[in-house]
C-alpha cells in the first residue's frame, strides 16, 4: 500500500466577514444611482453595497433608535432622526456628523429632501410638518393642521413648484405651498382610511394616495378633485392592505419593458397610453397598474410570492418598494428585514414578468448551524433560529434561495453528495420531524416522522451516502434510509426508519458517523458519549470523563479515535478500542460548542461560548492560533471538504468565513525577509557613504534601535546637526513617539545617556512645544526621562565639585605653580577649566532643564576619574624631579609663561 503524501499543517486562517446585521427594520434610503443603501440598524446607520451586501461604513448614533432617514439628491449627505428628537446631517465621505439640531416635539416619522438639496421636510408624531434649511439648520416652515400622526410626506417632482404633500393617521392628505406658507388643499373622502404612502406622477398632474384599507385613490392636482378609486379585490382576499404605491418612471427599465410586452385586447388600449405604478402589501405580491385620467387596470400580478411563506401567511409581506435607477430594476423590502431585487423581463410568450436576482437578508436573530453545499462548496446553508433554511451563494454574497417546510425552528442540518451525484441536505426541527432536501432542485424530497421531541442532531452517511441518522430530545437515535429516492420525484415521500435505540438518559446534542459507515457516536447532556455499531445500533462502548454535557462529536478520518467537546471547557480525544481518554485540551474560557478535525486528523479547530475560534495541533498539544471575531457565543462551525475554508456563526447573528492563509503568510514572510535584506544592504551603503540622513531614515523604517543609536552616537561626536535635523523634520507624530521611546530606554543607562539627551535636545530645538504636546503619550514619555536625567546630572555635578578639591590639594602640595601676583592670570586649573568649560558650553538649558552635550559624555563620566588621577600623579613626579635638580646646586629661572629654566651654578 502506497504511503499517503505528507500534508502541511495549517498555521493561520484569515477572517472575512460574510454576513452581519445591517438592517433592523424601519426606514432606509437608496442612492441616486442605486449603488448603495443606507439602512437603520438599531441606533446606527449602516451603508451597504447593494451588489454584495458588504458594509461600506457605519454612522454611530446617539444611543436612541433611528426613526427616519433620507439621502440628499447628490448623494453627499444623509439626514437622520432618532427618538432623541435630534435631526443629524452626516457626510457620506468622512462618516462624520456635520451638524445637528432639535427637531419635533415627538419622534420624526418620515423625512424627504427637496430636489434642489437645500430643503429638508420632516413629519412628526406631534402632528406637525416642518421644513428646514439644510445649510443653516433652522426651521423655515412649520405647518399645523393634522390631528393625527403624520405618516408620509412628498415634495412635488418639479423643483420650481414648491408644493409639499403630507398624509396622516387622521385619514387626510394636505397640500402646502412653501412660498405662501399656507395650506392649499385638503384631500379627504368619507371612506378614506389611514394614509400609508404618497406618490406624484412625473408630470405633476396626479397624486396617488395609498390607504391601509386596500385602496389607492388618484387625485387631480390641478383641480384638487378625486379622479378615481382603485380597490384591491381578490377572490380569496376581498380587502388587501396596501403599504406602498410607487410611480414607475418613463425612462426606467420597468417602463421600457412594459411598453414592449403584450397585453390582452381589453388591456392593450389603456396600457399603451397611460402611466404605470405598482403596489405592494401584506400578501407579499407585486401588482403593476396602468391608469389614465378616466380608468385604471391591473396588468400584472405575481403568481407566487418570493416572501417567506410564514411571513406572507401572517400578513407581514412587503412594507415598501422602490424603482431603482440606471436599469437596475425594482427593490422590495419585506417585514422580516429582507431586500429583494427584481429584474423586469419579457417572457417567451411576450408577457411581462419579474424575476428575483438578488436577496439580501438584513438580520438573522442568531445562527444555530451551518453546512457547505455543492461539490465545490459554493453554497452555505444556514439555520437561523427560524422555520426556514437560507442558502447563501458565497461568490455573490447574497441569499440564493430559502427552503421552507418545517413548522418549527430548524435546529440542525447536514449535507452530502449522494452516490448518484445529487446534492442533498437533511434538517432537524422543533416540529419533531426531519426533512431531506434536494439542493439543486430546491425542494423537499422526503420527510421523516417518528420522534417525540425536538430533533437536535442529524448526520449523513460518509461512505455509501444512502442513509442518515437523527437524535432527539426524546433520547432516541433513528436511522433513516433513502435508497428508493428517484430523481424525477415531484412530491416528497415519507421516509422509513431502519433502526431505533434509546441511547441516553438526557437530550442528544450531537451525532457522527464513522468514515466507513460502521459506527455511530452520540453525545448527550448526560455527560457521556456512546459508540454504536451499525446497522442494528448495538452499544460498543461508553465514553465517560466530561463533567458537563457534550455538544459535538466526530470520528478521526485516519485513526481509531473520537473527539468530543463539552460545556466543561475541555476537548478530549478517545480511543475507540477501550474507551480511554488519550488527550485533553484546555484553553477555552467557556463551554466548547464544536470541535472538528483538520489536515487528515493531525489538527482540529474548535469554537465555544467565549466567542473564540482556536486552531490546535494534536501531536504537540499546542493551540497555535486563537481568533476573536465574534461578539457573542459561537454555536455553529463548518469545514469545507479541502479544509481551506471554515465558517462560523453564533448568537451575534454574524457569519465569518475563514480562509487558510498558511501559504500566503509564508510567501509574505519570505518577501518581507527579502525586502529587509535589501533594505539592510541599502542601510550599510548609506553608512559607508556617510549619508546619515538616509541611514537614519532606513534604520527607523527597519525598526533597528541599536543601529539608530550608533548613528546618533557618530553624529553626537561629530556635532553635525544638519543631517539629524533633516531626518527629524521628516518624521510624523507616531514616528517621533517611537524615537522618544528609544531615547527613553537609552537614557536609563549611564553609557548611553549622552546620546539620549543629544536626541532630546534636537527634538526640542526643532519642534515647537505645541507640536510636541500633540504626540500621543508625551507626558508619560517625558516622565520616564526625568528621574534618570536627574541622576546623571547629579553625578556630573559631584565630579565637577571634586575637581576643585583636587586643584586645591595640588596647589597646596606645590605641584602646580602659583599664579603671578603682579599679572592677573586668566588661567584656571586643568580640571576646573575642563569641566567648567564643558559645563558652560555643553549644558544648555531648555525649558528650565539642563541637557548634557556630546563632547564630554561619549563615555561614562565616571571613567574620567582614573584618567585625572593618572595626570595628577604624573605632575607630582615631574615636580619632585624639579625639586631634586634645584637642591643639587642648579639654579632655576622662571620664564614669562611660568615654566622653569635651568641655569649652571
């Protein structure tokens, strides 16, 4: 048998945020080109890309929930209002609040910006309508007249006609003239209900008013009279609620497609010579209408709703719709925080139809389980604490489709590629049922009934792919077969249970099937894991050792062992032969929810309730990487077939994708090392060429403090401030901070302190105090200089004072000749002149602090003491020789400079 090729260990994974909460319901606004959408997310506003659901930026709120928002026509500003009653103006480029002011006496329910971008109209729960100057932030108009909450407002499409329309819960629509600041008209009928939406035709002649009672009223804006009333009548729903009415612009993609489609003879005449508008409501169906001044007709209605069936049945379908610009189709928003993008097209028979091409889910309550689908792991199935399973396209970063059928929350799922090549998925739910899905046909092909409790664990066969197992809170394990499943099956079949066993004393949390389909492992809340032999489900061994419930189990792909994770914060590997615990891994600070093998069983990855993802190597018992990218518990973990991609999800409603970056990190490390070698050689060349400015810059970029110290030492000895000043001036605030940190460390050592003070002196000399104070942490840095600098200065002061005592001693011993009394001498002793001159020249005072020069601190000041003692002893020997010569009969004569001259006796 050929040996398996060696597999490199994983060293690192790179996180990519795939799905996160960006819409919590309520208000939203679409840009003028449809490229991005501003969405309310609790007290924040998130800007998302409409093509891939990625978050461009976040506008931080004031802690109160945002109630209304809109975007300026030039896409430069965002206006928002929250329960704090503040109206804020945000800059879309800097994501900062430009100005804010207090708005209404109650929450703002709606806002709209004028076509000129200079005026902002807001509607409030205080029954008033106000108009604001955008640049000044002051109120220009305040209209009173409504007796209920104002729900919707709209400007006239013609910017020259300053008319404002407002609809209210008092079942009236009022028209306001901004020039005269008066109410022009009140549009109300006896059978009018609550106003939900307003829309004005492009020519400005008609106003469409949608009512919650399922009625759309068309008003003539020239005579302010009602033209016609449209009632949504259906056979099974006599009164459909209308949430939004929307005009279809003439130059839009939908309008051009409608003009090319065929209509029945009774619709053709009105459809070719009228305006188009659409309505959406709680039944989740889109209706397209055409109308003329005298008649109207519904020319299209969706046959099947794309809204989640549960939401549609409960009457919470679409809440709004927007016709997108630049031929991007239609956007509809559902009550369960989903954005549905439709593309209008002409069908094969010439009729009009809308096809769903993108679905963005704004919010999942939490992620319970994950699994990859398709042979290339192109899709990711997600159980989201609901009755549906959302299947995401990883390439498009959008929800591809939704699988519905369960009557309870889906708790678990698993997937496989069957022997016939079909992509299958099994799900378990709180409705006590398991369902088998065909992922390619996007339908349920089988249902298994028999459990008496919530189905919390499912697992497919690994080898033959012809059965799956399920575990429930009724403490039983069932084996389900699907050998008789045919591809051309149109209706779901009832699956039969092949075997069943009462497995544990408490709820079953997890199941796993061995690679050769001979064993099953189950984990339970009773703190045990059990091994069962297929097909009869005969107990093989019980694994005991965990102190809390077991949340996941998995067989090793190569060894006869099982890995388990538990709420006791540990992960254990067990031998199947005798049930002994081979290894125990600790590191999580809370319960471990999942642990899965990687790299042919040589590594595993785990996640837990502490929000951490950890990568482990089994041989060394080492956790080689820890990742913290979740804000709450991690419930779900999925591994792709090639272990190159991981997926995690949890209670924070976030899905993270993790890509293996071991090879790329290795290449990046090699590239950095190669670049460091080249830069290091460039540094050495600059030093040899005496190009200190370039050398210091390179040493700083390479983060080589020792080389920096050597360069500063050379400049300190040469007293060459020009290259140093040129280099320091080119540094930023962060780089200056790092340099000061280096200098602070140098200053702690007596042999290096002179360079530290040399650098500090030039920093204070080149930069004004205002710029120095802008450096982050400058106070702490300077506090680190003071005690050591005081110690250095005190030592030098003691040395200087000691030099004067030495002068006095030498003079008293007649070693040094006395000064000429007739001629005042400007000479001082050797030591006093040396240290006095140095002190005068090299100790400049800056901001009241004395700094040491480089001329006498190139070495340790204490090292000068032996040198001075040698000089003193040398002078003493010379003086004794002179005295002996004088006593031997020779006469001495002093020259003009005080030196002795010998004369013959």
